């Protein structure tokens, strides 16, 4: 970077050029760096254009400047580079010298003037130099209400006044007026020659000075026209930015609008066909029965739809659709009115013609007009030299010593006559060139007048187009909002098209929830029965002790040492909450009919073991729906048949690798087939509740002393097996639902294909059936192998999905009905404390679980809410006065409360 382009200091003045767009006038404003702000610039320009009407554009690219932009070193250097490019004509030699010394290291293409480099382009064809300029526009001149007339350009001097007499005293030191009578005639003639050449000289000086003024005026005028052309470029560039923004907005909005409009049109056109399709889809029989029990007749999906209301809504949406299409058509027409590429290219061609005219004028001024000026200067130099020679000749002839020498005086007339003859055509030639320069000056002035008028028209057109663009963009916002509202309205019609899929998902959800309820009930029943069995064993053990060694104990052992020695064990009768939801859900059955359930079980067992022959090895599992590890994908369709001990025992006997059966064997429990279990043992669990009621407040008197210690059959095992089966059914229901959401192929597809093969086989002759059996078996083996591979992939995906779901549920659900270690709780501010230093109190958000308070060690700052995972619960009882450590929360004496320590997840 050259020395002239270095960043100025804070105390150094910075001169900026502000170029007026309408007239091309240049204002130079000098400010300190700290004072270089847009507001200060506007204040200095207020004399030319009011501040409220000023529009400043800095570029390229042309944007409204900011204070930080003006003060940046890069922008200041770019502005100085623009000054150098526009400073085409240094006025004096000293300026040339200063210009040369301060920019000696700058690129020649940017720093040399046209006169020194031969580059006569006044308007650069590209922006490769990086130069920038600051333009000033007037809002008032852009408005339609401003006067349409533009100022005319008038250059001076219009006419050059030539003196008619030689001014001033004669350099001969002769007073012509007073000594005419006393001077000899020859001397008077010599004096006349001097006055004549003096007149030529002053006339030549007037014409030469006029030439300089005309050339300077024309140069300035052409440069102002170049400023107007550059300002028009800036305005067109700014308009192009607005137009490109509108074009991008139009493209993005049109793509989105048309796609949504097409979707809405499809919904409206297919409305009646959608209703007809809903009429063909029947509801499940259990749902039909539930509707009839409620006094309603609902047999198809269409019966669940308020048809008349939906039709009315569809008509309203259709009207909104038509209005929206009309608005979009108006918007497209408004976009079309912004101009076409052809119209913009036409205007750009006219702008280039105007710039070429400026360049032509510049070439004319720097060519013909400058030659005339140089010729005028040369003629003036000649006239000056001739006058000097004449004065010398006359002075020599009028020498005081030779005043009486007439011969020498007479001899001076010869050279003076020749010079007079040679000089008499100089002034006419100068007058002729002055006329040529005046003609060029008038042409330049007329060109600027046309340029200013055209600039005003073009700026108004650009301003009008920018206003139209802003109006169109505002209309885009309106149409976009209308489309958003229409999209929201159309969601009611989308419900109808999505209803069949939603109905299938509803059935799957109901099955999953029923499986969940059954699993919860089974696990609860298994737990109760297991506790009852343990209590029965405890009763027998206590009776055996009391009837044996206990008979010999003294009363002190019963009264003092062990007061409960002769009492029965406490009866554990938990009140498990009933799953009300299970009773309210319709029984929609399994995912497929019962006839296919066994076939699916066989298919999955065969897929797991790798052959069709394995189905014959597990007939019991296939018939009774026994749960195995190989049937995880279809276990939800396995009937867990019946209730009671017998079926649970059958499942335990035929389950093979069931984990619950394995755990039972590991505990050493002898599990036998049902036919080997005595009848009284099979019926024992049915009388557990009656035994509990009889033994609740009685001593133990009914045990048999001779009863063995070994348990032949544990009645709780059947409930545990059933609970395990229900749990597996619930998990498989979740897996099946996830498979359907992921787009997996349900097992029914394989069964339908197998049924089609069987139907074709039944229709064929016995010979054809025997011939095609091998082919069918091979095809089935291939299908099962493909199903096995796909099932493996789906199982892995489901495991990952189930793991992610478990993490999501564990991390996002807030407990409010119960609080255990690991649950997430929401603690709300209950007391803000006091000025006496009492801490803020946070109480858990709960439902019938009061008095859970957050430990003060878990609170940082003063949040209003705290969400955290429970890591410790300390149960305490309120005692003593309010505010003490024994009763910090002001509870009634004897009230239980818990101090909960959590891992803070978030606070507000």
C-alpha cells in the first residue's frame, strides 16, 4: 500500500468526496477520524439537500453506509483509490510532482492520469481496482410530486471580450497623447507599431485565457456527467439487489406454495372418494358392541365421522382454496410487472449509450479542444515574443544618441512591417479556434442537460420499481400467512385420509395397552400368591415348633422374651390398584385371527430352529401357545389360555427353555406334569384367601405334625409363569407395534401366501399335488429363510429402538404419583424464606404423595423450579416446635415427611 493510502491517525483530517447523483457536483468534506460518522456527513450536506431527503449509497456493492463502515481502514483506502481514479487532470506542475512523489509505489493503471499513460477512459469498464465512491441522492427529486423540469447546464465564458485599444502606458516611455506634436513623424510611426503589437498581445491573452476557462469548464462538466453515469450505475446496482431478493423469494415461495396447493387440491377432489373408502372399512366387532351398549350405531369408520360437518368444512376450504389461488395469480402478475429481462437489457443498453456519449465528449475535449487551447497558448507566446522584439527594435531606433539619425530610424520600419504582416492573421486564427471551443462547450453543456433530465427520469423509474418490489414482498407475506391458515384448515380433511392408517395404529395401541394391563395384573397376582405360599410355610413351621420344643417353654418366654411367639405371622393383603383402563378398552383380539396363531408359532419356531421338522417336536407348544425364546416377534398372538394352576403348570411343563421354568428348577422345586399333581394340591391356591381370613386372628392349631418339610408343588409358580408369559406378551406387543411403525412386513403376509398355496393345491388333482409338494416345500423353506434374516435385522433395530425409548422415557417423565430412587421429580418453590436467614423451601409436585421436600444442599441460587433425579429419600416425623430441626417445614406434630436429595437436571 502506498504512503497516501495509509490509515490516518485520530488527529489527522480525512477528506471524503460526496458525489451528488442528480447534478454530478462533488462536495469535499474534511473531518477527524473520530468525527467521521454518517450523521456528521449528513449535517455538512444539509446546505445542498435537507437531511430528511438525503440517501447515501457507498459501493460497490452499493449499500447504505454505517459509522463502522466509514471508519474502517479498508473502506477509506478504497475511497482514496476512487479519488485517484477520478483525479484525471492535475492542475499544475507542482501538483504533478506531489502526486508523483506520494504515489510512487502505486499500480500504474490506478495512479497514472490519461495524459501520462495514454488511457483516455473516463469511465472504468469494470470494478477490478476495488475503488469505491460515496453518492448522495435526494428523496424529493425521486418522488412523483417533485417538479418534472430539470435545471439546465450553462458553461462560462459564453463570449470572450477582446480589447479594442492597447491598455496601459507604452514601454517606450513616450506619452503619445502629450507629445504627438513634438515627436517627429518617424517616431510617431514607431510608437504606433508598438501600440498595435500591444493590442495584438492583450487580445491574444484574452483569447488564451478564455481557452483555458473553456477547457476547464468542459473538463469539469464532462467529469460531472461521468459522476451522473456512475451514480446511475449505483442506483441500478441497488435496484438489482432488490430485484434478486424478490426473485429468490418468489422462487422459494412458489415452490412451497404450489406443492401445498396441489396437495390441498387433491384432498378437496378426493373428499367424496375418501368418505366412500371409509364406508368400506368396518369397525371391530367389540367396538360395534360397545357403541350399541352406549345407544349408538357405529359399524364402519365413516360412522365415526361427522359427515355433514366435514362436508361443510370442505366447502369452506374449497372457497378458501379458490381465493388463495386467485391471490397467487395476482401475486404472479405483480411479479411480472416488475419488468422482464428484455426490458432491463433495453434500459442497460441506453445506459451504455449514455456512457459512450460521455466518453465521446471526453475524447473531444481532451482531443480537439485541448489542441485548440494549446494552439492558443502557442499563438500567445508568439505574440508575446513579437511584442518584445518590436519594443527592442523601436527602443534601439529611438536611442537618445541616435535620435537625429533618420537613416537608422528609417531602417527600423522594414522589420516592423514584416512582423506586422506575419502577425495580422494570429488574432483571426485565435478567434476562429475560440469559436470552435465555444461550439464544443455548448455541446458539452447540452449533453449534461440531457444527462440530468434522463437521470431524473431513470431515478424515478428505479424508485417506482423498488416501491413495487417492496409492495410485492409485502404481498408475499400476506399470501404466505393465508397459505399457513389454509394449511391449518386443511388438517381437518387430512384427518379423514389418514383415518384408516390411524385406525390400524389404534388397534395396535389397544392391543399393546391390554397386554400391559394383563401383565401388570399377572405380576401383581403372582406376587400376592407367592407371599401367601411363604406365609403358609411359615404357619406350618411355627405350628411344628409350638407343638414340639415350644411346649416345654416357660411362660416368661411367651410374656417377656418373645410376646409374639405364639401368634401367627402377619397377614400381607396389599390393595393393588385396579387397572381401570383395561376394563374400558375394547377387546380387539390378537393381531391376527386365532386360526393363524398356531401357524405363526410354527413358522417362527421353524425359522429359529432351521427346519420344518422341528414343528413336530413341539406339538404342545404349538397347540397351547407356549412361550419360548424363539417366538418373540409373534408372542403377542399366542393365547396364554385359561386361568388357574392347571394351565400355568402346562405352560411350565411344555415351555422347554422358558426362563421362569429354569429359575424354578434352579431353586430345587420339583415341577411335575399336571396329571401327576394330586387334586387337593391343584385346588390349594383357590382357597388361599379363605385360609388367610380364617387364620388372621387365631393361634396356629390346624397344622399336621406329620406333614413333610419338602414341597411337592409350589402354588405360586403357576402365577409366576403366567406373569412371565403376560410380560413377554406385552413386550412382544411393543415390538410388533414398533415393527409396523418401521414399515416391517407383518407375519400375516407369509400366512396369506401359504393359504394361497394351499388353496391352489386343493384345487389341483392328487397327482399334481404330489408333484408340486416338493416345489412348495422348497419355496416355503426359502420364504422362511428370508423371513429369518429379515426378522434378525428387525429384532436388532427394535432392540435399539426399545433401548432409546427406555432412555427417553426414563429421562423425560416426571413422577408425581409415587417417588422412588431413580425417579425424576419436579420441585416447586413453596416458601421464599425470610430476612432472618431461613432457606427457601421446595415441595415436590405430586398427586396424593405430600410432604416431599427438596434438600437444601441441592439448591444453588434462587430458582423457582428444580427438576432432578432422586438419589436419596430420608423419612422423618415432625416433632417439636415449628422451625426447629425436628420440624423445619412447620408441619403438625406426628406428620411424616421426606427430605429428598436429587441429582439436579435443570432449574429455572
